[in-house]
C-alpha cells in the first residue's frame, strides 16, 4: 500500500485543479496515491481529472452521480483510500514542493503518530505568500509525540482538515466521517484531535492555501451558513458520548469565537437570516455555557464558562462579544461591530495618508536627484516584487560585479529578503530615500524599452490581456521573436555575460564562447556609457 492517500474533492475549480493535482503528482516523494473526486461539477473538472488519470496511474478518478457537497465528496474518496496516511487537499489549493518528503521524514521520526499537524501559507493572486500567523504553535519541542491535553494550544490553530495527516487505521477505528452541510471540518477536526493518543507537529509549510478573490465557498452568502449550529451540536454530542466533558468549556469559547466571526462577516449570513443566526447562537451559548472546570490551556487554568467567562488573557473586545451573545442583544452587537469597523477604516485611512505623504516626499527627492549627473560606476538591480537575490537580475549582477572593474552594485529588496543578497552588494529598502537616490543616479536597465510581450501594470490590465487574447496575438509573438533575436541569439549559459559586456563594457558583437570550465574575458578598461545601449533613466 502507498504511504499517502491524498483526497482531492473538486467542484467549480477548473481554473486551479490541474495545478493542484500536479503539485501532488510531481512531488519528489512518489509513494502516493491521489483520489480526485468530481462532485458532479458543472465545469470541466471531470475532464481535467480524467486527463490526469490517463497521464499518471497513481491517480484514481471518482465521478459522483450527484452533487453531494465537500464533506461527503471527501467521504467518497476516503472509502477508496489505501495509504498508511490520509491527507485532504482542496481542489484550488496546492502542496508545497517537497511537502510529502518532509511529512514522510517527520512521521518516521515520530514513529507514526495518529495525527501529524503541519503548517500552511496563504497565497494571493499577485504571487505573495503569507505564513500562518500562529506558526509558533507548531514548534517541534519535547515531547515530540503527545496528547492534546499536553499542548491544548493547538486548538488555536485554524480548525480545518487539510493541515493534518491522519493515520488511516486511526480514522477507521474512530469512525470518523464528514457530515453534510457547510463547516463540515468542525465535527471532524475536534474529534480527531481529542481522540488521538499520539499527536506530532511539523514546523513547515506544506500547503499553499489560495485566497480567491471570488468563488470561495465560505465567502458565498446564503442560508447554508446556519449549518454551523448543527456541526457544533455534533461536536458537543461527541464530547458527551466519549466522556470528554472536561473539554467543553474550551470548545465552548472556540465555538462562540467562531460564531461571532461568521456573524461579523457581512458576505456570509444574509440580512434576512441575521436575526435567526444570532438567536440560535444565544441558544447554544445558554445550552453549553456551563460545565466542569476546563483543562489548562497554554499553562493557565481558566475558570468555569458560566455567564460567558473566558480564558485568562482574552481581551476586552472578545469578552464584550461573548457578553452580548449571552444577553442576546443583537442590535448592540451590530452597532459595536459597525463602530469597530469605522475605527479600523479611520486608522487605515490615516495610515494610507501617511504612506502617501512619505511617497510624495520620496518622489520629490527623486526628481531633485534626477538633476544630478548619472554615476556610470553604479548599477542597481531588483527581482520581481522586490524579492530576494534571484532570477535573471541576479545573474546579471553577479557577472557585472565579476567582469566590470570599479562597478558598485545595489539590490532593492524588502527587509524579509535582505539576507539573500550576497556580501559586497548594497541592500536598498523599497521606497527609502537611499533607494530613490540610487534609482535616480545609477545606470540601470529598463525592460519596458523593448519588452518581449505586452507589459501589464495593474490587475485589470492582466485580466484584459487574457480576456482579449492579446498575450497570444501575432503582435505578441512578433515582439517575443524580436526580443529573442536581439538578446538570445543562442542559449549556452552565457547570456548574462553578453549583456554585461555589451551594456557595461561597450563591446560590439558577441563575446567568444568559452570551452568547458572556462570563462570568456575581455580586456577591462574604463567603464564607458555606451551610446545607443540599453542604459536609460527611468521615472
């Protein structure tokens, strides 16, 4: 049997599904089966799954005859799983490179625990990633294997199924399955963690959690968000059946936090259902708001939950929300929520105004610096979105520093990536006065002078490019061909050297191609500013 079974339910995710499946099938760790479940998706998810199954026998295609929802689609995949461990991956998310190997190594190191909890990062449409803000809870400290009572702070993590690997025999023994309805992760995740005798953590990002601008299930308004009440009823029924009532106060707090979060999201609960939602939240509060003393959490033993008392260290805002739910004062809750949002917007506007003022001052400083002569011995480089030292600019910078005598180089990078810049290269923070000064006076490249295709500067321009097919038009192909003729006449690994020699040293034609292990060198001279080269000022 394979080490891992990865279950991928698919419904209306045709734009992301192929990338999702490939992120699993191209992992360096290959002892894996993928069970992709087409939940009667009205788009081309079924065809994408079938095509992937035809390419790779490790993928099993499952086509449901009716749309049953995310939870029961996962159940359909779980019935066919044969791996030692089961992972769940949503069809619009991806596994990080090397994730399965890291999971396999950690499972071996911890002697196959019942549940292995790992981390995730949110990924955005512009390519940025943001790791889980509570990643510190996944520190791999002793004991390496534990029960939830030893580290109850894990309940503060996002209660989803796709950031954990579950031993399949453990799942079968506990009879775990997904119920119908929204928020189906809740009555799976809590019972799994509470039942596990052996839990381990992996302090590594293994899942890229896509933040879609639209189309997310939980971001779609509708009455289905009221399913959350039945899901928590299932959780508390589990506690009673397994004699785990000591956990009730802790889960009670998590439940109220979750319910108030859903209520505060205007895009979830429709206006005509908000009164019913709040009323049912209060009913659950009254039903489960009393109970035995809770277990310790984070080293602090909290008092009973009667009357909405919260765990030590919770802020006044959370206490106020809980009190208003207990009292059933929906309008006051909404009023305070609106006041909080107004205050937040005011702060955002003030911060935005301050940033704009700094940007305007920086632009003024930049324009003043433009009046000064260029420094022909200074070059500045940057990668996409001011990331670290990488891609083509890194190759050019390294060659320029090697071949051009007396050249000083600088690299623009956000502080988080400053450590990637090699010694001897000055690091500039984007937007700083030093960055503006260097951009104004250095000799640097402007790819937009002769781009290999259409240049998009905004999200709308990107959408328009793909909607109109401009990226595949004959004009775009002609631009790319012209770019390649000028800059890439042949590919032998020395493109960066050619650019440096042509732009910085003013050499005409192409430098000699070195033999194996050799480096083509010219006679260095005084660094000129070659006429007609790609050296430009840019504003």
